[in-house]
C-alpha cells in the first residue's frame, strides 16, 4: 500500500431541508389550516479515528466529499428525513487543519474518536409554525440552512512507542523486519526507505510499536532529503532508538551529534526524549563489536547494544530494554508469538 501522510480535500456539510407550505384539505374540513412540516437537518462532516488505516491514500485520489442534505418537510406536519453524516476515517495520529487559515481544528489519536468539522444545516420551519390568531392561513415556510464547505488539510504523524533514527543505510529496516511482521524494503544502498514503516512487536507478554523512520541527513530540519516530512513522524514517539555504524561516514559519535542537532532544530523537546543506542551491523565487526559498544557506552554514559538483525546478536537484549522501559506490563497471551522466544 502506498504511504501518503498529507492530503488536501474539500468537504461540505449537508443543507437543511426546506419547510413545507401545506394546508389540510380533507372532506368536511374546508378550512383545516396549515399543516406543513419542518425540513430535516443536513448531515455533519465528521473525522473518525480508524486504527486499521495506516495511510491517507484514499484522500489523495478522491478530494471532494459531501454529506447528505436533509429532506424537505411534508404535509400532515411530517418532518423531513435528516441527512446522513459524512464519516471520514483517518489513521490514528491525524491532525486536521483549515487549509485556508492554517487553524488546527483537531487531532484524532484514539480508536473511534470523532471530530465534527462542519455541522449540517438546520431544517426550515413549515408554515404550521407561523399561524396566529390574526393570520390563520400563513403562506410562509422557512428554507433550510445552506451547506457549508471547507478546504481541509490532513496531516498524519505516526504514533509509536519507539522510533528508529539514523543516517541512511544503517539497518533500520532490517531491524524492524527482524523484530516485527513488517515487510519493510531492505537493500544495500542509501534511501532504500522513503516512507515510514510501522511494526508491532510482541515480546514476553508485552506489545509495543516501533516506527522505522527514513534516514536523516545533515540539514534535515531545513528540508534536506525530505527531512521535515520524516521528522514529523518522530514527534509523538515516546523514545528514540539511535542506530550507529562503526566505520561509516560520519563516525558514530559524530553521527549522533548531527542527528541530535537536527532533532533539536526541528523541535527542541525531541532532543530530550529517552534514548536507546545501538551499534548496528555488528556482524561486520566480528569480535570487536562488543568492545566498540562498550567504548561508546563509556562516552555516552548509557548502555549501547551491539546488534545484528542478520545473526540475531543483541536483539533480545535490545527488546528487553525497550519493553522494560517504555511499555506497560500486560498479562501474557497464551500462544503469543515473539520473534525471539526461546
């Protein structure tokens, strides 16, 4: 499925139905008076959180949406049918903006959360409401309120427990494939991953989500390498997992300094998020991997995990750390699958 994280659409609420101008015309009741019913209410435009959705792809191809109009009133004081609401299902983490003013209209993050963007028009009154002692046959009814249209900008920011952050081609996609059922593309060249991938990890009775963020480069906060489009998906992650590679350019500590600077330039609080450090591609370092990880650990005053998705080295220790520090304890599920269960 193509991943789309931004879309601009036009949405219109339903118009209210017109009130009815009707009079009773029954046998033996020559002057039955007015009996026109009210018009029905127009449908609302409602954004609904649907966690089964992972992209704004549908809104990329279909840009115009219209809620149902209310039906007009009828005789015998019959009220017209209300128009059906227009429901726009979006992934969790979608922000809705007025595209013309830039105003944030709301943010949907929980399953079935509803955000009313436009209210439908009220139905018009029928002529039964306008009868008075001196005007017993009013030839008047109100029209329904007209439709309202708004240009909306939808912007998706992934919700995940842990975000994998690093330069291009450091093994983020290989890691997420190893620890979840994600089928992220893997290849030995930079910028293999051009869109974020989200994986669900189940490990020893705990479940959490990991986001594979496309590689960042120096200047990402200013838009280099589509950096801003990638950085927005890190904003809501609880923790950051930095993947560093020894022997690559830039070297691990220099790479970490650049990444932290780009995160701070985009949103200062990102640089303060809890961090996990990994020495990736440990299988290429041989017996030196653990010594290099220990050396980095002393510099950073934090644990550094030497990992290899190819051999599985260090993966169990990394997942234990993620689960213990960033995921609430839940009861184990009988028969639960974990890629690292013994």
